[in-house]
C-alpha cells in the first residue's frame, strides 16, 4: 500500500502543536512527550475469507496520551489507512477531550480494509481479530474505542462481545457508539449537530447578535448538518441553503430557498447517502445550484459540516461581506490561508475541535452510563451536553479576548496546557 507523500496528517498535527508550544513557551520535556503517541500497536489480523482462503489485514491502535484519563477514540476501516493518519487523529483526540474538559485522553485505531468488498461475516472476523490482538491494552479504565469512518454500532458490539468472551465478564464501558438498548446512550444521534449549535448560540451572545435575526448556509446534509439545522431553526434562526453530495452524479449540489429550507421535507427526499432528490426539490421551489454555492450566500453564519479542506485560499474570498461567523461542524474544513482571511476580515471562527466536540462528549456520557449500568433520559443527556459545550466555549472565548488571539489558537492553548499540566502533576516530565 503506497502512502500519499504529498500530505502527511501527523506532520500537520505536529506543526500545529509546535506553533502553540512556542506561543506558551512549553518546556522541552513536555514538547518531546506530547509530539508523539505514548504507545502504539501494529498487528496482523488473519481472517479466513468466505471462499476459504486466508487473508491477513493490518491493524493499528495509538494511545497518544492518557494523563487526564483513559484514551478515547474511534476505529476506522479504510483501504488507505496509514499509521501516520492514526497517530494524527489520536493526537487531535487528546486536544478535543481536553478542550471539552472531559477526564479522557486521546486514542485512535484502524484496519487497512475496504468494508464495501467484505461480507458481514468477514467484517465480524476483522472486529474480533482486532480485539484479540489488543485486549490486554484496552479496557473501560484504560482505552475506550468507538466507531469512526466505515464502522458502526454492529462492529462495536462484535468487539465488545469478543472482549467479554476473553475476560469472562460484562464490560459495557469498554466501547462507545453501541446501539441504544445494548448500552448505547440516548441523544448520541443528535449530539454533534446540537453541540455545534450550542456553541453558535453562545458565540452570538458574545457578539451581541440575536440568533433570531440570523440566517445561515450549511455544507453537508448528513447527521451533523441535519441536527444542526434542526436545533438552529428551533431556536429561531433561518437556513436558506444546504449543500450535499449526490452519489449518482458523483458531484455536489446546493439547495437554496430564500424564505428558508424545510428540513422535514428535505429529509423526506434524501437517500441513505445524504443526497437530496433534485427534481422533487425543484418542484417545491428550491433553486438547485453548484456544490460550491453554499459558501457564496448572503448570510450571517456559515456551517461547514461535511469534509475537511473545504474553505481554502482558492474560495475564501467568495464569502459574502455579510458573514460574521464560521462554525466548523466538520473536522479540518478550514485551511491556514482561510484562517488568515477570517482574521483580516473579522469573521468569528469556532474551531472544529471545540465546535464538534459534542460527539465525544456524548460518548463520554455513554461510557459513564455503561460503567454504572444506569441510563439517563434523552433530556438529561442533552441538558448535560449543553452545559459542557457552553462551559467549553466560554473558556476558549475568554482566553481569546484576554490574549487577543484567534479562537483556534486559544482552544489549542487551553487543551495543550491542560494535558501538559496533567503530565507534570503525575511526574512524567
């Protein structure tokens, strides 16, 4: 498997860390400790395929830092998975759990495979094989995995079952992202999108803007985008444009309605990949525009909730003069060039690992509920999520004001200082 030499996620993660380490004059010992994962595991997973032949898959688990609590992070199934991607994601998870002030560290896992070309039985064997290789190094009090790219609740249950078979007990807190009724948490489906809007609501208070007077444009129409639109409109905001990927055309489109899109209608004409039926939308008076059009709308708020690398040097100047805020529901949607443009044009930015931390926060709630074997109502979960996201936002916003730095740098400073302090307190450095 050849790695893409032009982009290395781990080098980018280290560069981001180095920049903030310089800003806060972090000591040499802490720098050396936090630039790399504390532990990483590489292993082979032999699987007997449906046709009888044996195939060996490569698996990984990185535990970047667990000074503040058990490592936490997803397991990805991807044909182009690399150890450097897993390292970078484990590092970002450390900062994400720290900025949300969760008693967790950062971890990530992966298997080089393409689930599209594997039967469910073959996927089950990979899941069970993954656990057999690292069962001594994960656990409810050590490292808690979760679903990620191309993995879901069923994969998590197979992994949990294998772990419990090996250990001879019941440990629902081993893994999160489980189905409700099998140890999963109510509110998890809404968590990332709702968490994003809780931070938007607080940011608008900070900017002294009434949410009811604002209009937004959204990129994406998957889980995060749909629940973000749901809560934002419930609070009185108006969304006039949503962009989504069309699996059939292999291209993206923006759906615009000047008087506001109707979420329930669009959901009713959306396929399982999050693609909206263009003809049915046109019949209801929606303009169908090119995919890029979401960024050019005359709105107050942009919500990129789809992919990384979407607001770049090439398109950032297309943003309307009216835009006051960009809140990142997706991971890494904004390049450093675009960040510089936001600062110059006074566009308020809520960075991804703060804005979309609702997902890992709710995973933490699932872990807590599983470990005590007592489950909360959906209202309790969302109320606690609101409390956590609001507190995290104001900690970052206050530091940003105090030090006259952008929100991304402020969020990184808080996260890195918390982790570095935990390492010092434990006597690691």
